[in-house]
């Protein structure tokens, strides 16, 4: 049997990882500024994380959600306290797409409505309802196409109100920071306006923090820069530092009933142990603050160097939009400087490193980027 070939792969085989570094099968060391799609939040192989999972596995790794699991309550308490959202309710699942699917379903249950608003360049997952609200026709199969998905211009309150006022919209969903779309920030006034408009017209507001959450933006959640209180917040990526974990936070006035939502693997003992370990490290090592400070440093240093590209983002969620395709630049960073980066579209480099990234490691990247960018700019000009 062979693998279903849907991923373009680098000829690199990581076999070991620690902190912000990975090593390949040949012993070569790489600085990881991508964190496996923003998944590695507290650094690779963090000792507390490893110990927590090992100890849990030796006790009990899994049982269904038909029994008491005190780890779920511990996770909910810590998450509420550290995130600044103690009055929300927690539902645990396994991935970002699953979190968004449950948020969408929940909003439809609560409002009794079918239609949803999302925005241009948004990405919410590859499953049924989530992919219908994702602005990428290439990954929307015919079975996912639906008139219930309304995709509007990003940061456009007028267009949003024109649809909301018909009062058939269950919810508006928007990313705290657009990730795959190119590190695009929703304006604070836009988010505040969405909060007002959804309340006015009886819809819910879902903030997708799957990539931008868990401290990456320099706040626990990116929407907190706008000072709003969404009805539902979706999470995944950095929750488990590599262990598959997802979840949604739900405002306290939304009442559950048995069977409303469900999952086989979500909130299992190992997933909870991984998630608790992540929160322990985030709190102890002040990683939200570190993400803000180191991210600000990178953004300022890169912006000072040249006006021939645009740097945007918050914390350690950074996009660098060039005037030429980034493929060769990323290739040189990876194979000449041993630095992993991500991309969005043809022209945007994405940085999503572990929140443990140091100023020294940031300097390592900045120096390499300046050198490669300068060399490529000369050749292009």
C-alpha cells in the first residue's frame, strides 16, 4: 500500500526535536519558525509536557465521555483562568475543523437558523460546513457547496449588516487573525461592530482562534485586543503542543442538553493531560508575554530593514509580504540557513514559531532573512 499523495514534501526527515529546534535523520539542526502549522506552542519535547503524558499513559490513556473525568474539569478551570474567559463553558473535541463544525452546529441549534457569514480569504477547515465557509473554491467539493454559506468582503461592516438585517443568519464567523489567508488582521472597530450587529439582529458571533489563539498573538486570544465577548470561541493548534486537541468556549447563557454535541475521542485522558501541561508551561514561563515581546522585536527589526516588503501580524503570528514569489527565499532559508518557515499564497512568508522563541533565535532568523532577501532582490532588480 502507498500513501495518498496530497502533500508536497521537503526531502527532510525530522527524527528529534527540542525547544525551537528539530534535527533530521542526518543530524542536521534546523530552527523551527513554523511549529508545524502553529501547533507547537510550548516548544518541542518540553520536559513537563513529556512527563505529564508519560505519567497519564501509565495510569489510563482513554475512556469515553460516559464516565467522570476530573482532568476535564481541571483543564476547564485552568483555561478559564489563564484565558480571561472564566464564565464560558468548554466543549472538547479533536481538531480545528471539528471545533468549527461544532460551533456552527451549536449556533444553528441556538438560533434555529441556517445561514452563516464568513469573510474573504478566511479559512475555517476542510470538513463539511467549515469548508463551505472557507474562501477557497479549490478545496470545496460539490457536496460541500451550499447557499447557507455567505462569504463577504473582509473588514466590511456595511456589507455584513446588509445580510444580517434579513434575520436569517445563525452566526458570523471570523478569524482572530487570518492565518492561511495571509496574516490579515480584522480591525478592532470591525470586531466591535460585529459584536453589536450580531446582537442587534439575533445572530451569534463565532471567533475562530484556532491558529491565532493560545497566546500566539501576544494576548491569550487575538480578539481580546478589541475588548469584545464573542458568543463562541473555537480553538485547536497550540492547545496540545502536537497532541490532537480542539475545543470551543461557549457563553454561559447558551444552555446545553444531553446529546446536543458529542465526540468519541475529544477530552480523553491523554488529551487533557497534554492540554493541562501546555497551560502549566504557558503560565510558568510567561509565554504569552514572550510572544508579544519577541514578536514585536521581529516585526520592528524587519520593518526597519526595508520598505520593499510589508510586515504584519501580532505576537508570534507574523506575515511578510514580498513583491516577488517567496518559494526561492523559503528554499534558501531552509536549505542554506536551516530555518523552517511557512507561506501563504505566492508572496507571503508566514512565521508561526513556538512561543518559547528567544531574542537570540529571532536574531538568527533576522540575519538570515536579510541576507537572502538582499541577494534575491539584487538578482530580480
